[in-house]
């Protein structure tokens, strides 16, 4: 079964992982978000019971 032979695919996976973690990830993490998170005060909603017309 050729799927059990990790010889070519393991090196490709390691190189891809290293490329992502060392080159691509720091570049994407350096971007600043456009919308900074703000603290929002929770609004208290009052529940009104439903009046059933047939009761």
C-alpha cells in the first residue's frame, strides 16, 4: 500500500508547515485589524408575556 510510505509526503508536509509558520504566519499577524473591539454595555431587555386570545 503506497499510502503507508511516508517518504515523499512527510518531507512535503514538513516543508509546507515550516513555510507557513515561519514566513506566511508572521506576515498575516502583522496586519492591524480595521475594527478594534470595544466594550459594549449589556442592554437589559424586559420580556413581555404573550397574551393568548383563546385563553
